């Protein structure tokens, strides 16, 4: 589990505890030779918080786009966007792509939550990826020192986005 994934899981679980909402975020144990459907799963009786999240990190000094060919995998004859889209459709989860921008030494990382519908749309329309400027237009996952904190804009990210 990456630090970004761990921070998201912890942030969701802290939010649920603070707001006294029944829900849990977790990461399925990944086995060495098996792929997972997505990075973070959030389970709750509340439909808004029944979520699948794929996490990606990009170095902003070396790319201006999150490319479908470079940042996503191809496995068992299917592209990762297709596999995750199928999982979201079959499970009934709300899907999101959490993108962390690594901005170089001495600069704080930033992260954004992109609805999976946008990822799927771009992929199916034959776009090469999502431009970082477009990703910056989606809700930011704020940081609290070294950890990410979803509390400040949880409603904007998940409720208002139609999740």
C-alpha cells in the first residue's frame, strides 16, 4: 500500500468516526502475482459512501498529462480503465480516480478526486489521457500536515458530484 492509499483510507475512516457514520475504507491485500480491481474500497450502507477509488501519482515536472497508455495497466487483454469500469458497473459502487501530483523537492504534494465517469468518457472517446490542468478543476483533497484530510470538502467531492 502506498502512502497516498494509506492516507486516503485513514482519512475516510477518521471522517466516518468523527461524523458517526457507519462506514469503513480499506485496501484489499494485494498478492504478488494477482491484480486488484482498484486501490481503495469504501463500504457503507449510505449509498454516497459505497465507493471504489483508483489512485495514481504523477510527477508534474515530467508530464502534463495522466496518460492511459503510460499510467494505467493492460492485463488479460483488457485495459485497466475497462476493468475498473466493469467492476464499478457490476458492483454498483461510485467510482473515482484520486490523482496525486508530486511537484518536486520542497513542494507539497497535491491531490484531486476525479469522478470515474470523466475517466471513462475520456478513454471511450479515444483521448490519450487527462490533462493535469483539467484534473486541477476537480475537488482537491486537502492536506493536514503530511496526511490528506477529506473532511473539509467531503460533501463537495462525493455528494454534489452525484456519487
